[in-house]
């Protein structure tokens, strides 16, 4: 079954108020970049500084929520997200990220409203991401039909969006819809760099079900060559 891994990409919002000091914006962005690099001590310092300079700047709180999430400080991250969205309730990146945070922490049903709010903002530049994230949470609630609809909406917003194609291929494979799963995988396979170990394993299983031994062997070779230490390669080698 597909497990979303693309789903909480952080982006500082593009429509921050012009009145926010540039230094606060810089510190918030630095916090995110430090966190991405694993330098959480510097990330937390930068986020705290952004908040100190401009406590009414939602992105400062969002950057600290991102840092606290990376540190697995769930209570602190939740409080930061809520503070940010109390300042700017319609912040699309903030709603998307908080929805992902809730879903990751066992609150999938609660997360859905935040994804919908993100998607409803006409200024949101990446609605496909929120659609894919909402699909993941619908799957967590065992709502497969709703997840499928979310993923189709993601493709409508951004045709051939790799995360949506990956999720659709995995979802329909799990449902036994081999032809449909193969259709989505074939669209994804046109971008070989987008295929991770989970995706290659989906392709291998589809090739096997379709009786395409040549493709099965080619995908298996790619999996073993690119991801020799992956769990999927170990499954392949063990015949499971």
C-alpha cells in the first residue's frame, strides 16, 4: 500500500505582509534551511529570533513548528501551528503542513479540514500537494474512494504529478485493479528519476501480474542497482 512520503514539504508563504521586517523573514527561512540540514540547534535559535523580532508574523511560528516537528517535540509543534493559524487562518502552506502534522500523529479525521482550507485559497501555488496529502489521510481512515478522488484532483491541478501517479498506481494495485494501476505506473515510468524503491516494487508486481517478464527483470535490475540496501530489494531477493 502506498505510504505518502512527499507530504509535508515546507514552504514559507509567498504573501507575507510587507510590513514584516526583512530580518524576521530571513531568520524564518534560515530556520527551515537549518532544519533541513539537520542543524536543529541553529534552526531553533533562528526561529525564536524570527518570532522575537515579529511576533505577529505567522511564518515565524510556522518555521518553529517545522523545527519542533523535526525534534519530535509534538506538543510544542502543535502549539506553534495553532498560533500561526490564529494569526493567518487562510495561510495555505500553514494549513497544508498542519494537516500533515495531524495526520502523522493519529488525527487524520481532524486533518482534512486544514487541507480543504489550503486548497480553497486561490493564491496557493501547490494545491496538488495538499490533494495528495489529503488522500494519504483518507487512506489512513480507510476511505479509498475519497483518496482516489483526491488523487485525481491532484492530477487535474497538475497533470503527471509524480506523487499522485505513484499513489494511484499503489492504491489500484492494492485494490486488485491491475489494468488501472498499470496505466498510472506507465505514466510515471516516463520519468525514471521519479521512481523510488517502493515505486519500482509496484512496477515489478504489476509486470509480474501482466506476465511481462522482460519488464519485470528490467525493473528488478534497476531496484537492485539503485537501492541495494532498501527493504524492497531485500524482499525481492528473499522472494517475498
